[in-house]
C-alpha cells in the first residue's frame, strides 16, 4: 500500500489590518470622544458597563467631520487591500460603491467588556483602536462554526489592540472584547460596511 496524504484548509475568514503609523490626531480624537461622552447617554448593545454612542452620531456632529474624513481614508485603504483577490474587488470597481452602514464609539471603562456578538445586515465590520491601556481587554474573534467543529482545531483568535490599527472582517464572524482590567479607558470606533 502506498498512501500519500494532502490537505487544504477551506472557507477561511479573512481579517485585514492597517496601521496609521503616525496617528497624529489621536489626542484630539480622544478629547472629542470624552467630551461627547459627557454630553450624551450611552446605548446598550453588546457592552456590559462602559459607554457606547448611538450609531451614525457623526451625521449630526459637524465637529466630528475632520476625524471622519481620516477614518474613512483608512477604511477605504483597508478595504482596498482586503478585496485584492476577492469578488468584492470586481464589485467595487464595477458600478458598486462601498457604503458606510453605521459607525459608533465604544468607551470601555475599567471593569467593562463586550459580549460575543455579530453584525447582521452588513457585509463587513471593522474597528479602529483609538486608545488601548495595557490589560484593557483583548479583541477576540470566534469561529462561526464552533458548535460543529469544537474538537477539530482552534476556534478563537485573540488580538492585542494597537492604537491607530484598524481591523476589517466579515460581519458574520462572532467577536467580543475581554474585561478591561486596567485603570484607564479603552476607546475604539466600530463600523459596518456594505456595497451599494
């Protein structure tokens, strides 16, 4: 008997990252977010403790426009690289446009976290890590097929956030944020994208 083994891993979920190596607007963005947080109540979605803005707050806040312009440039660049060898590239370059479905701010204060969740109704989701004190909560991706393949391999991918880094991923991928065990605020901006 002459047996030869081969394998392929199929249906991977792609996560794309970009880092703004300068991130020169961080301090003014944090200042804007903390002021906005003081003046606006939190919504509760996946967050346990902490504060979360309502979605699409930026449409009513002209003072956020300079930040939104920079964030959109990073989103566009990240998606451009993400889509390089996917059908998504064809759609974006042939009469379809990338559409921002919603965007919101998360301030995870000490002792807060986010439950496992997904973002239905969107193609891609993303996060920009704005402020990350050490031990303020890793970002955890979970295999969407965990219930069916619990013994076939790793089903969790842990990301240690870096300030100025953006991650984009399929909206169906479950994810959560670990407990903020630091003494500072963990700040991120999350968003959902689709094509129109």
